[in-house]
């Protein structure tokens, strides 16, 4: 199985925020592991700066995807694995 999960509890403007994520790997575990380690950090940064949930989720996903593709490109590897 190439599935990973993560939970995180944080505080944003005095509100307790709980994140739950299930990361399903495709063609290997690389992307799922990367998303598990990267996504919530970006989401927290956007929530702390804006507080608007839907745009924060969209931007965190976009930024995590961009970072994953750059990390794979910098390693001169063809990006084969993904996560959904």
C-alpha cells in the first residue's frame, strides 16, 4: 500500500484547528510522502495570513504541487508518482 495519513492540531487566531489527511500514492510512494510532509505547513501559513479556508486550501495544494514538481525536476528525475 502506498497510502499515508496524518493529523495535526494547530491554533489560528485563538481557534483550535484540526487537520486530517489521507494521501494515496500512485506509481510509488514518493509524492504521497512529500504531500504528507509539506501540505499542512502551507495550509497553516495561508490560514494565518488570510483566514479564508477555501482559498487557503487551494493555494496550499497549488504550492505543494509546485514544490513537488520542482524537487523532482531538481533531482533530474521523471515525475512518475503522484498523490490524490
